[in-house]
C-alpha cells in the first residue's frame, strides 16, 4: 500500500483557534481512508487549544517535544545543516567574483564549531545566520560570519539576542573605504525611530500587509518603506512583487523585538502597547479622511477590520471625548457598509463587543450608550445589510426604534422620507431573528459555552449559528424527514439529531461531517440527550422506547420500554437516571424505575449557559 506523508508546519499560526482544532479533528479522520496509508507530520508551538485538540482524538498520534530531544542529536543535525549551507554560500560567492574567492576549507572548523555552539538548540538561529552570511549588502561571507561570531564572546545574552542583534546592528554601521564604522548618535536615533515605526508595525500587525498598504497606513511614501526594508531580508520575507505582503521569516523575531524584560539590552526594542496605540490612531485617521469611507466605497480593509484590535492592544479606556467615539458618530454606517461589502459584517458585532469592554465606566456614559445601541442596531439589521448594504441608510434606520441613538445620530439620511412608519420608542427584548429554514423549527440547543446555537427543522436540516452574531456557520444535511431534536455534547465537538425518519445522526460540529448513524426505531425520534461525559446518548421515540447508545462505537447499550411517547429526556448530572416526560427512569443494571411524573412537552428547547 502506498504511503503518503503530509507535512503541516506551524499549526499554531492559524488565524483562529477554531481553525487549528478543526484541522486536528480532520487529521484524526484520516484513519478512515483505506486506499492509501496517510501519515501527517505536524509542527506547532504547544498552545493550549492545540494540546487539547490532540488529547480529544485519543491515542492515534505520537507526541514529540523538541526540548526533550537529546542535545547531541540536535547539535549533530544543526552541524550538518550549517556545513551544507555554508558550502553552498561559498560556491555561490566564488562564482560572482573574479579573484581567488573563499578557500575550499572555508569556513575553518573552529568557526563552524563556534557557530554550531551558538545555534544549539535553535534551528532558526542557524537558518537566520545563513541568510545574513549570504547577504552581500553588508560584506562578503567571511566578514559576515566573523560579525556573528563576535557575539559568541558576549555573555549573558539570550539566544534570540545572539540570533538577531548581529543583523540589526548593521543598520547602525556606515560603510567606508576602511570598513564599517559606527554612525553618529543622532543618525542612530533616526534609524531606531524609523525602525520602530516601520518594522515595529510589521511585527504588531494582525494581518500582514504589502509594502504599498503598509506605506499608506503609516502615511509614508512606498519608496521610503521599500528602501528602509532593503537591508532586512535576513529577518523579513520581502517579495519583489509590491502587492505581496511583507512577512516575518519566523515568529521568534517578533518575540525578540517586543520582549519587555530585555528592553534595556535591545536598542531596537518595540513598545507593543505604544505601537498598538499609534496604529489604532492611524487606522481611524485613514478611515476618517477624504473619501476612504463614503457611501459605495469599500475603503481600506485592514483599517476597517483591525482598528479595534489595535485600540484594545493599546489598553486604552474609552471616554466620551475619545477619537473612537468621534469616528463612530460620523462614520458608523460607513464602517458597517464597508464590513458588509467585504463579507465581514458579522465580525462587526464582535468588534462592538470588544469596544464595550474598553469603556471607562466613570467617564464613558455617552460612548457606552452609543455602543449598546450600535450593537442592537447591527443585530437587528444584520441579515438585511449582509445582502443589501445600502439599506443601512434607509430601511435599517426607518425600522429602528424612534429613541435609538443610531437613528437619532444619522436621521439626516432619512429626512427625505416624508411618511415614516410608527415605531416603538425603545428596543424590545428580541435581540435577533435568525432566518434560513424552509420549514417549522422544532428544536434548538446552545453549546455549553453559549457560543453556538443549533436548530433542527421540518425541512430536514440542522443549522449551526454563531450565537453572538447570528451568522450561519454551517448547514447539516442527511436526514430524509424533519429533525425533531438536537443536542450538543458537553465539549461542543459533536451534535446529535433525532428525526422523523427514525434515525439519530452524530455530527462533527467543526467540520460538519457525519460521524455515525444510529438505527433501530420504528417511529419518530422525538428527543436526544448526551450524558455529562458525552460517552452515552439517550433517545426517545414515538414507538414507546428509550434507547441508550455508546457514542464512541454507536453500539446500542439498552432499550427501555416506556409504552408511551418519549418527548422529553435528559441525563441527571450523576448519570444514574433520566428525567423524562413520564418521570425519572433509574439506570441500574439495565432496569428502570419510574417516579415523579413530569409535564409532556411536544417539542424540544434549550437555554444558553447564562439563561439569557
């Protein structure tokens, strides 16, 4: 059988934690493939969601922590890598000059050994050092190697300092006929200032930007940005194509620059909080200037999506005179329109939530009222403006309560409408209406963390919604008749659905994949419920029975004859009995005992964790 090995590098660099855990679940499903032997080699920092994701898939993987690899093995591997790369650098250099070039035994064994000692245990040091040695902007390979080795003699520095300071220090040197000399202090200060502004921005950005967009957000000329990044190819991935984002070659460069503990030893240290604050201000300035955010103009995507991220990173508290409130009072509708045009309107609700968390409780009464109303307004019209963004300036305002802060702030947009419908004065308790099913909705259930909502309908589908924004995440199809009950597992990773087709289906909520189908009923399945540990599933039917299933194997464990319809059931937290519409059913050695009759409930319902 053919073996295919797939390498997944830097899993921890997924944009969202949910994406990383979903990939882990998908990898575990490779065992179901029988035509080839699939193997996956995954590298990642040991972030908690990823460690938990692997823990949940059982023993189908082997874990290898790099810090547990014996030091001699690491040293040997790095030595092989450096010897190969330096030989390649020597060859390339000798082909570009007319003189004798570097000798065949370059680098000397003592220099190679010192470089290996500096690198262990970080391969990123070895890789970065080779890029620097091969960079002809600052000298020939021998000069570059010697500059790195000078830092080997400096004690007390971290490994990252020894990796990156030899490269950055070259910015502070001036090349002369007699060799590089230190620049005057005022020139050094100028270089460090632009470095912190430009490179500091690159390492703090939530999403990489090409040089042309970077220049725009910083208010600089693109030529200026390009020329200043020219000497940093050893640490940045800079494409010749101006529309390709500038990226870090390795996240450790960011760690090095924002390391607060070593700020005094690092002249290039970047103040993360200050950089976030500057970026937030630049984003708001860009969105507030000229025609960047006007009707029918998409604007600048990065500023629209991430100005709140940078505001939060600056740890600012929003008060009633803050620039953010002034921006929202003038451009809130333009901002929502831009988010809608780029398909990110649902994210706007989360951004408003983040802004609310930043409000100064003592000095932010006005901004607090504005943000509360902004969220209610966005939730109320999200589905409309998702399809027709320009309705923001008419129907969304007209059908908002007359006392709405947003309606009153932007009423000039509807002043041309002479006859307006009578609306309530204030928002009613209904936060949002979720639409999408083509038949009756019979059952809804919240995940245990309150983040997702599942709905089962007579149209035979289950829909998964983002409970905070109301955005549809996925539609699960597979039942041949109406879905009468849905239930999440305790970790939210699986969903059970019971249907009028007499079957129960178990779904992976991250991928939407059908995991298994449980059969055995002769009539409708009215209710399903997971045990607290999610190892068992109970199901009730119109055929007068309740069945208990092993969720791991799909095996039927027990059938309880109730002689009546089972329309409601749930496990007690102890797992020792079921609460049903006919009473308590005790689960002891396959027998049952009934007591305490409960009211019959034809359909199922669910509450969020906080019962809101």
